[in-house]
DNA sequence: CTGAAAGCGCTTACAG
DNA sequence: CTGAAAGCGCTTACAG
C-alpha cells in the first residue's frame, strides 16, 4: 500500500469527535440538527464529518433508538400461487407501490415473498409489517403477534388495521356481469384456504344463485396446487356439470388453469363459456382470450397500507381511514360472446 | 392489568441467562449451537428460552457481528421507465427472483426502487447490493463505492462482478429478425443514458446497417421522459424518415410510446411497420398487437446475481461464474406481417 | 452551549 | 464445560 488508504476501518462518530476536538454528544447533536449547539460549532462538525466521509452506522442507530425505519411486506399465500411463471402478480405489484410510498416517508421495504419452508421473520429487522390476505389462523399473523410486531393486513378480517379490498363489491361486479352477459348457469371455482376473499365470493355467489334462481355449482382447489389445481378442479366441474355456461375463478393462477381446462373440454372461452377472474394482472391480460377482471386499484391500496401502518407505528392506533376507490370492472373478450 | 402480562418489555439473553442460572455466554453458545456446552445444559437453555419466548434481537446481532444478512436491489433508472402504469417490469421481476434466492440462503432483500429525489442508501442496512443496469458514472454506483459496500451489477460493464445480460445477442436477435421478417429500412430508438444495453444496440445496429447496406436511422430520447418521450422521438423519426418499415425500440416503455406514435402517423404495426422491443413484460405482451421481444431468462439472472454477490461477500472475490442461458426470441404479431 | 457516562442486546476472545 | 468482560457505534438523559 503506497497510498494513504489503510485497511479500511470504519469512520465512527468518535473519530469525528476527536478530529473536531469535541465530544460525541456534540457531534451527534450537530449532525442530527437537534439540541443546543453553537451554529459555528455545528458547521465545523459537518465539515469535519464530510471531510472524513463519516457515515453513521444504521445498525448502531437502530439498536440504540429501538426503531429500524423498515417495514416488511409478507404473504402467507403458497408460493405456487403468487410465483407463477412470470413472478408478476398481486404481491409484486403491491411490493413496488409500498416500497415507493415507504421510501418517500423515510422507510425501507423488506421483501419477504412466500418461500415454502422458509421462515423469514427471524431475519427481519422491522418496525412493522404489512400482511397480504391472511388466512384464518394465519401462521405468519400469529408469529407477528407473538413477537409483538405491529402489522396491518390487506384483504383480511375487517377492522381498523385492515385495508379493505372490498371483496364483496368485486364479487358482485364479476358475478352480475356474467349474468348480464347472458350466463344462465355460472359456476364458481375457489381456493380452499378460507381466506376472506374466497368467503366473500362464496357468499355473494350463493346469494345470487338464490335471488336469480340458478343452481349453485362450485368447486374448491388447494391454493398450493397452483395452476394445475385450477385446471383439474375446473375440468372435473365441467364434466360433472355440462350445463355450465360461465365461470368465475377469482384466483388468477386458477383462472389460467381454468382456461386450459375449458379448451381441453372442447369449449371456447368467451363463447360457450364465459370466464372472469379477479386480479387484473399479466395472467388475465395475456390469457387467450384476455379475461374480464377487476381493477383493484392496488396503487391506492399499497399507499393506504403503508400510511395506516406508519400511523399505527407512530400513534399506536389507527383512526378510521379514508375510503379507497371501489373496484371497477374491466371487460375483456372472455365475456363478450364474440 | 389483571393479567400477568406486563408493559411488554423485551426478553433479552440476560433474562434467559438469569432464569437458567447460567451466563449469557453459555446461553449464546447453546442457542447458536457453537462452543463446548454440556448437552444437558444446552437443552435446558433451549427450554428456558422457549418458555420465556426469547427472540434474539436482530439489531444487536447485526451491530455486534458486523453483518446484516441483508442485500439491497437498487436501480438508477428513472422512475418514469421502471414504474409505468402497472409497476410490473424488469425491476419487479428481478426483485421477486432475488428475494426468493436470497431468502433461501438466509438473506433478506431490501427493495429500493427508483424514487426520484430520494436517496435510500443512508437508510439501508445491508452487506451488499445488486445494481441494475448502471449508467456510465452512475451516482448510485459511486456512492456504493464511497461507502465500501460490495455490489454486483446486472447488465453493466463487463467483468466478474457483472451479470451479463448479453446485450449484443439480444440486439442481434431482434435486428436480424426484423430483416428476416422482410424489413428493408429498420430504425432504432434508444435511451440517451449511454447504458451498456443502449450502446450494444447502437453498435450492433450500425454494424448491421453497414453489412446489409441499409442507411442507419436512429433517435434518442431521455429515459426520464417515459412513454411520452418514446412517443415523441418515434413520431419525429417517422415524419423525417417515411421510408422506415421497421423499428427496434429496446426500452419497453419507449416501445409502448412508439406503438402509439406509429398508429398516430397512420401506420399499422405488424404490417407497414414492424416493431420489436427487448424486455418481454406486460407492456410487450399487452401491446396491440403484441410485440416481438426477447426472453432474458430473468429468473436465472436474478439467481446468478444473488449467488455472485453472496460469493463476493463471503470470499471477497468472484470466480468466473457459470454461463447464463442465451436470450431467446419471442415472435409476436408485431413482426408477422399479418 | 458542551461533555461524561450509561446503555441498546448481543457475540466473542479469553481466562479459568 | 462455564463465565466475566469488552465492545460493536450510536443516542440520550443528565450534569455542568
């Protein structure tokens, strides 16, 4: 080493203090713009800090202050659902929105996507979390509570600490649309997790069947089975119920499978069989034909989730939050009857 | 409070030690499975820790060990490019892949998407970073170096610490395809950042023009301008060069704009004007008509990036890594001439 | 306006 | 096999 560059030892606040001929206290106050410090002293400290290229250690700050200014996005959905071929889905879209909002408010987003047999919670240093569509007795929710980590849910049990995905409206929108598009015998394919969203679709569907006098026909598939599970459930359903002329398949991964099943059973989606799904992502948009779906306004949702969580973190509670935009229908060829 | 639940004070290693009648050292050793500890003692410690619901503080561990077991995904792309209406793009897809691989290897992924006028680096507690398509003199790259944070790039300057996106191959694939599809006068629309990818496309294009005897016609637009910038650049190019019968627009955000510009100038994409882009994302797939693009195998890319970074972190250097799959062409209606 | 000291909660030489 | 002690790098009452 002929340069003055030594073995690279971190510059600490003590170094700055020594170099400036002051105490760590004063350096800390100066740099953080707090306390009573002579303006000239403050400037001097800043100059010295800059000259030494001092960067405060986030680790030390976190340990000392007890806050990490980080939040995590968690989902207990099986990887099979949220992953898919393209990794582009619900979770992902929320992740980007949340990361942006968080960053703008000085928080970092930790991304902990569903990875089977991997518990990330022990690795995360966070102040709070956003949990996506928790199932009943959700293990991640339970662990968050055990660790006393504040969290908000998206599309979970109604309450102040939940961002309402308005499942009922989405369900109503999609099912009514099928009837309006001419369906006489619409069926329903759900995930068997018992998540709020699935329950809402079921209820809405059963009610509608009663009101509109059609026989309810529904199937369930394990969400962990991914597209193939959706395929198989749909295949069986169509065999057993050849009268079906429409399907609502809220989980988009299942809907991909349903489209395949429809084709394999000799039906043409959009003509013999109308098909709708919920999330308007890559799957819905690139299906052949493209699927009628719902705009959930995920940007607003992720924004609301971050805002609510940060409020929870700073005040310890959540005031009732502003209303989110209602889901809106996006009509596509899958329900056009040509 | 009638319950035994007190004001919630964190259970520390000292509490476990006291309760077990041992020292923090022994507790630490027992729980971490290191050192020489009597098997019975070890088990006893574990029992006590479980009973007290002890969770080690990640913050303290990080400060003490000097490692955070976290890596960040960074991009210096302007938000206008990577955001888009749907937030689903390149960055996002890499994020999910990286998060998964990282998690499987015990690392957390910090998501720091491009947010204009927001420097996340001061907030991040990480061991290393992945930087996506750095520009020449990239400010984020510079800051990482200043902070001595190890990082690998994706699609940056060739070298062991770069994951090669094989820009040249992608360019060749797309441009040759245009010629094979019958183009006589293909044009090129680039971003003006000077990133490796843009340079590679330019070079490949100019060479090809020379070899195949067509006149090179190209335009540049600022990436920060997003889709609109792509629109305007294309619009002008088509006005000035009515002879153009094909366009290669590597940046998909620009390609969306280009498709619009083509329509507005009275051309039909896929017939009068062939159009290709690079990244095969939502934009390419849902364009009307869908755009011929390239499968960059981003899953493999993100996996390689994480692996390479972790190797860099543990050994301090990178052995030459295994080859990544070559990009493959995905033909779509935009280059089909019906 | 400035500073000495404690402490956040761990891990890790080192001694016994 | 077990433990006392130092120290990671800050911030924050508190004293002066």
